[in-house]
């Protein structure tokens, strides 16, 4: 069994060398007698540089390929609202929807000299 496995590994190694030498990615005939072989090429991968790609699309007016996301500016809104009980409200008392007040547990600290 070990001899057969060794021969198969040797034949496979030789076949891989033949395949590596083939310029067009295919080797003529069977690489190993009695074995069927085929070669298929994988599609090329693509690495994208987000900033450069966005600049390129904007220069050409290809805005259909640019995703625009909307996010609330919580840091700015937080300056203009306040917590009132279990609600976040504006200066005129309007409840801000989509914001939930979460009570935090008290923190116990001990200071030593």
C-alpha cells in the first residue's frame, strides 16, 4: 500500500511540474497515463482602494455607483437635548423618537490617602 501511495505521489508531482511548464495553463494529452486531467482558470481577484475609487467615480460623474449613507449626528444632537425621566426631550419638550434612556448602575468608589 505504501509503495502504491509513493508512486502516486511521484506521478502527481511529475504531473504538477508538467502543468507548471505549460504556458497556456493546459498540458497536451494526459499528464499521467490512465488519468484524466483538466485545467480551469479562476477568475482574477480585485483589490479596491476606497478613496481612489470614489475620487475616480466622482471625476467621471458616475454617482450611480456611489452609495450615500445617512447617519444621525448624535454628538451634535446630544448637545441640544436632555434626559427627562425615561425620555430624551428637546428644549421645547418634544420627545425624541428612536432614543432610549438606559439607567446605569451606581458606581462605588473608595479613595485612599
